[in-house]
C-alpha cells in the first residue's frame, strides 16, 4: 500500500511540474500503446512461446 501511495505522490508531483500540453502528449502516447496492445494479433501464450519464455508441454 505504501509503495502504491508513493507512486501516486510521485505521479501527482510530475503532473504539477509539467504543463498541460506535455501531459496531453503523454496521455495520447499511453492510449496508443493500450490500443495497439488490444489489437495485437497474438494471444499472450503465443507471444510468450514466440519469445521462448513459455515452454511447450510435450505429450507423453
């Protein structure tokens, strides 16, 4: 919980330090990342297998 509150405080501090124009650009960037992630052609499992981070179970 304390880690989460520390992150929120840091984020609010940065919001106050940056002009609205910068914040809007950041919001657009994050939103584009989220949109791209939703339209990604592979499932989570397929992506992890492709990266070699997910082992394929062998049938006995």
